[in-house]
């Protein structure tokens, strides 16, 4: 008795076009959120504070 995969004559080795589209939309959405976060004053102040205080955290 043949398995379902053997009867269909194809394998699931790669993604289909719809899966690529969903993955692309998800990646663009996440990228948009990260860009918006990076442009916020809160994030800018956080980066500035980290850079200003990094000398206190280093062992030398």
C-alpha cells in the first residue's frame, strides 16, 4: 500500500508561494514595528543612556 505522499507524487521539501507571501508580510510587519520603536524618543534615550554608562559596566 502506497503512502499518501507517494500517491500524490510530491514532497513537502519547500514552501509554497502562499507561505512565502505570509512570511514576507509577517517580516515586513515586524520590521515596521521595529522601525517605529527605534524612532521613538524613549528608545533614543535608552540608547543614549546605555552608551553613556557603558564605561561603568566594563571591567577595565
